[in-house]
C-alpha cells in the first residue's frame, strides 16, 4: 500500500468548513471531487482535523491511499494544482510511511489568529478587524498562565469536553505586525473553538473588561460562562500539523 500526505492552504471564506456536508461546499468535498477526476475512481481523503466555516489554513494536512500502478506524486501534484479551485492551494504532496494517518498520527498542531487594529475592507474576510483600543501589555501578561499542561474546559464548547479537556500548550505568543496583532498557538491537541475562545478572552482583557489574572481563574474554575466572547472565524488559520519523523518517509 502507498500512502500520500497532501499539504494544503485555503481561504475558508466561501466554504462551510472542511468536512463534506450534503448540499454544501466544503474543502474536503472539493478536493475529493478533483481526486476522483485524476484517478477515475472514488477516493477517500482523511484530514488532520476539521476547520469550521470561514476558518482558513496555511498548512492543513490530508492523506489518501494510492494503488501500485498510480502515477508518481509529482504528476499528481501538478494535476491537483491545475484542477483545484482558486481558493484551495496544493502546497506539497509526498509519499509517506504506510502507517501514516493524517489525523491519528498527528502529534501537534499550530494556529495563527490575526487581529486587525483598524478596519480595512480588503482584509475583512481574513482577519478580525477591531474598532476598540487594546492594552497590549495587559494582553501579554495574560498569556503565561496558559502555557503548559492544563484543563482547558473553560475554553471550549460543552460538547467538546466529553472527550477530555487536558491539553499541553507549547507556544503562545502575541506580536505586533504592522497594524495587526498575531496570536500564535501550538499544542499537542486542541478542543473545539479553543483558540477562538482564548482570543476572545484575550481581547476582552485588552479592552479592560477582565484583569490579566482572569486567565488563571478560568483554568482553576473551568467555567465557560465566566470566559470572554468567542472570536469570529475569519481571523483563524490552521498553520501546520506535526508528525513523527519516522512516518514521513515511505
């Protein structure tokens, strides 16, 4: 059996998320259709994770199986780039270990959230434009308590908590880039809407609605009702997915 890892970027503005949904345009659905044209058979595409409607990706990963007589990956990649719609980019395609699985083999994921500090119409579908002044020092002070292994029950929907809420945050940085703030988050796993809830709470701290210590209080209480608002989807990007090195070679 031959297995391929496909790395993707996409603008999620006009998609109803990653997962195939009947009658709705999805990223997985568009790629699966193109794979069917290339291979002239039904193909199963497995994603590293689901992104919600309006969420983008710079480094989403997916996997699919090849037959022994299928063309080389270089030719498949060229076909994907020629046939995929303009809001999906096939960044790379490589043959990997037969045990590789885009979702279950992942050991970590990275996200970027873009916050615009003023309204700019051309960027409105690709970042969260704010009309409020933010105290960046307060926001920076709120980050440190979240690093490490914690129960992030207060930063997810109740349904997501059913599968366990312990995550290890490995990176959490907030940097100014021109007229934007970039929040970069990396962890071994993420709960549904976790980055958007962290971002929304962070913005509420920057606006003065909460003190920076409120992040620690949320971790201690685990009470979602005490948290900030959920940030909108258009500022969120799946930045990349991490895998064991031994699975990235055929």
